[in-house]
């Protein structure tokens, strides 16, 4: 079998290629069309209406006796997170490049993402039926902008050069004057391609059905089958679906072991109010469906299927030992939500229904975060962009019968501590309770995140209580003194004590945010703004205009490369200044410019700039109210970490 993904920038013909692969393999009788909304891989109503792929979809076909599971991914940058999650399920990939537009900024990001996961791949240059298309020019672009080890499969000289570059033994024979037979080179190409050392390039036209059989042959030749030898359970949930009868289901890629109907899965739960430890929740699988929609009953190593009855299990949940996965599951590497909006129901009486519906949809999209502000009653959503909000609005209408509107997006900032400080908490009243904590909080380099360690001996704070302190840190840092998530800090537990008789299991979870917030107040706050890395591809005559735009957005151009027919630029710009830049770029270049974006990191805001966010829960430094909230909300509230 093969588990592969098809990736491309917008309008390169990715979904059309998927349709033609299904048709050529006999999986469908007639190819659907993106424009007419009949594509078999676009199953959502909004995908058919808009003619774009929103969710990664998985279909199955058979070619020369081999089973191929094909994941068709979105091309629009608003759905980069969906692309990223698809990588967790794959063993290889095809990158589609438009023969007219060539390598686009999004193509570069996709190639880097695939290679960062160590996935082998090959290229398909599409739209070769167009007038003036030059496969050699596009191949040269791929070699120049992506990898020198890309090679046309019909180019004998190129094969010799590329394979010798990738294989030291071949290079030594060539340098010794030996003639290497073409048949040997062609036999060596699949081996090096499966190892991710070389990247074959094929050409054709998906719209005309040209080169489709060759692509299917290349999938079998150049992309590896899954390793099915692992017997211990190992898998990951990479996407979600909804069935009117069975409810919410999760797409699972299994790398090892087996999963069967009625099997019990342990999911992480909330803090146990009696022990203060994270409590596991048992969920029992009710049904397992295969990629073709049939009742599979079980999944084995290498399989992909959709599992129902998984309760609160989320995308990104790992089954079994995370160390057995072939690559890291780390959401947000391609793109994370950088803006937030308020959601309001058209009918105020349905505010609770809207909140429940948004939470249900957030369970299917881990990068759609839903927060209900208790103080104001507002419903806030962290989202990727305008198109994602349109999709969400459509789902609320068609699935839940809710009309909703969203406010203009605002930027999600971060904060850090300005200077080293000490945070202290003595939670000893009202009895019974006892948790004393002392932290040292120091600023850390940008992008370093949060580091924590303890210097307190176990005789002062028992190991189980120290574990609770570490478990409570995400809660403690969810909002700093400005209301934003705290990052780039080094935290050390330097002192404290428990009491043999008075300490309650939850006391250190209550005390940790209290002490951390005390330290953040003492250390002062630094506001951090998100910075995007923008890659642009524009006609050369627009280079000066783009540089001027970047400077006006408080940004900086970091790289400029000029070619005869286009210029490629990289720039760093704040999110707050660039939210409408895709529209302005299209207007400025008469639609001839393209761009892709990814989060570069966070940097300090200009002096005098202050932006605050409302608190979502009781401020721990409002100690009386905080203690009351903690003692009356054991089922959630401050303990929901």
C-alpha cells in the first residue's frame, strides 16, 4: 500500500490531478470538476460552492495491484494548518507545480515542510497543454529555488549528474572514467527517491488526462510503502469528520499495532479534584470505517481510517507511545492563529447555542480556539483568516441552523517579563489548606518559550506536589498582567513548603498561578507582537514598490532575488500592519503578484504601544475572589488546563 498526499499552491491543478488519478485507476466513472463543484475529494458544501479545497480528504484507489490512499490537501494559506496535519499521516508526497506560473512562494513553504518531516516526494509539472509552457524553465526554477537534486525522468544527462551527486559510489565510478549504463541509473533512481535523496520531475496535463498513468507508476516506484512491522500501538489523529448518524469521528493513521471496534482508549482529562492529578477518561470505539467508507472493524499498522466514539479525543492526540511515531507531531509549524474575533448570534436568545456550536467545531479544528469571557459574556474565536471565518459561518448555518456575525479581527499579542523578579504565594488560609511557593522568573531569549526547573528538595515539597506545580504552569501563564499569553521566560522554583496535615491535593494547583502572577507583576510586562515572514513573487518592475510597502508596514526586506521574468523577495512585517496586504498586493500588481506567509516569531512592540486583553477568569492577585472561585469550581474554571 501507499499513503501519499498531493500538495500545491492555489490553482496549480491539485484537485483536478486527484480526480484524474481516480479516473485512470477505475475508482470513479467520470472525473469531477472543481469549477462545477463535482470533485469527489471536495465533500463539504462550502467546497463545492466556492470551488476550493478546505479540508484534507482521503480517497482510495488501486493501481497495478497496489492500494493507494490519497490525501488531497487545501492550497489556500488560510488552511495551512490542515496541510500540516496531513503530513502526520503520510509516507510520501506529490508536489504539483503549475507549468505557467512555475514555483510560487507557497510551493517553497510546502517543500520545506515536507522535507522537515523527512518525507520523500516527486514533482508533477501540470498544465503542459497551455501555449508557451516550458518544462525546462520550470524544472530550472525547481532546482534553483527548492533543490538541486530535482531531475526530469526523461533527461539522461540530468539523471547521471543528479544521481552521482546523491550517491558517492556512483560519483567515484564516474570520476574514474567508467561509463554507467542508463539501465543502472534508472534502477538506482527509485531507491534514492524513496530515501528522499533525489526528487524526480514528471510533466503532463491533469485537465487533459496527459501523464496520469505515469504519475501512478511514479507513486509506486518513487514513494515508499509504510513500515508495518511495529507491533506496539502507535498512531495519531490527523483530521476530523462529522456523520449525521454516528456524530464526530477522527481520522487515524496507525503506524503500529491494531485498533478494533469496542476497544477502550484512554484520553487525557481534567484535574481530578480528589487527587490533584490529571485524570484519564475512558472512551470506547463504536465504529471504524475505512477510507472507502466501509465498516472496516479494525485498523492495522499502515492503515488510515475514521474512528467514531472517541469522546473528547482531539486532532493531534497520539495513540500509544509518542516515541514510536516516525516523526514529530507539533501543531503550528506552518501557521498558527494570529488574530481573534468576537462571534455574535443574529438572535441574542441563541447565544448559548452559538457557544456550544463553536466549541463543537473547535473540536474538529485544533487551531480554532473558543473562549467565553465570563466578565463580559463575549464569545471570542482565534482564527486563521477571513476565508476560515466564512467556512465557519457556513458550517454554523447549515449544520446548526445558526446565523452568526463576526467582528473585525484583532491581533493576538504575547507578553514576557521585563526584568528578573521573585514571585511568592502563601496559601494557608482559610483552613484546611497549605501551599507556599517561591519562584524566580527571568526574561529569556526571543523564541525560547517557557523553561522550568525546580531547586526545592522533596523534603520541603513532596514530588507529587511538585508535579502539580509543573502541571499548573500552562494555566498560570495563559494570561499575564496585560492579559496575553506569557512566553520567553525561565522559571525556577526556589522555595516553598507543604504541610503534613493541612495540605489539600489541589492546593499547589491553586497556589501556582497566584505566585507566578505575583512575579510577573514585580518583573513588569513587555508586549510582544507577532511578526510574519512574507515571501513574494512579483514582476521585476514592481520590486521597488514592494520594498516601499514593506518599509511602510514597519517591516524589513531580508532577501531579494531577481530573474528575467520575476523577482522573489522575503520580508519580515508585523501582523498588525499587514492583515490586508494580500488585497493591496493584488491591486498594486494587477493580480500578477503572489505571496505566502508564515509566523516568524515575536518581537517587542514599539515604545509607548500598549494593548491589553480582558481577563478570562478571576485574577489570582485578587486573592479573596480567586480563592472563592477555586473552591467553588472544581469541575472546571481555573482547573481546566
